[in-house]
C-alpha cells in the first residue's frame, strides 16, 4: 500500500468515515484476501430515512417495539463495514480487516461465504428506488480508498451474490455511475452491468 493510501487509514478504519463499532463481526479465515466489494441497500423502517435505526441495528441497540416492522426482524444480528446515508455521510462499523455479517448465504466468483473475503457497503435506500447524488460521490471516494488498500477485483450487488433471496441494491441503483469511473482499474462487475 502506498504512503498516501496508508495515510487515509488508521489500521482498518477509514479516517473519512464516522466510526461506530458493531459487535457483529469476527475474524476472516486464514489466507482470506479481500477482493470483492458488495453493495447493499437498507432503510429502517423500509422507505424511511435518516432516523438512525440502521446504526442502531448494526450495533444491536434497535428498539424492536418502536415500529411494527422491527418486530419482524427481532433479534437480527448483522453488520456492514460501511453505511452511506442519503446525505453522503459515511459510517464505518467494522474494521476492514475483520469479517462483517452482511452477505449471509452467498456465492460469487466460484466461491461461497462471501463475508469471508468481501467488504460490505450499505447505501441508505429502498431496493428499486433511486439513490442520491451525495451517495454516489461518497461511494466513489470509498471505492477508490478501498482499491488503494485491497486487491479488489470485483464489485457486485447483494442481488448478484445471493440472487435467490436478495434484490438489493436493486433497479434504482445507477451502475454506470460506478462502472464508468472504475473503468481501467481492473475491476470486474457482474455480467450485464
């Protein structure tokens, strides 16, 4: 890693992100090499933004009785390395050297268990709906920082690594906003994107 890329990080924590530690993580398997970025979308309750419930979910502090939808996910323990709010505010919950719990049952590039060697990035939104300009700007900056640190070769959506059960980030995500600036960097996207 080059000195400029190193300066952007404090260990596995990106200086540009607001840090909020999630307890939902574990070690990566021996020999795991991060080569995949997985994009997700999330809003809690679905379609509502900016209330802090995503941060509460990732830190096991969500009040399950605060909304009827929360009762349907009661006890869920998940995390993502990063979360980008509609405003472009970037949060980090898990050290990138650790395994976050974002992908679940998954398979991509001939391997299963994508949590083992990927970094999860959640975008505040609802699958099928459009994302905001500040989110795309923050996502591009984040991907650039991650590519400078890790041998990332693949970027895919949750819908691509778990197609039988997930649909995010969905049709509202404008993939060319990411594929065009990533052109020439050796990153592969799912077929058809």
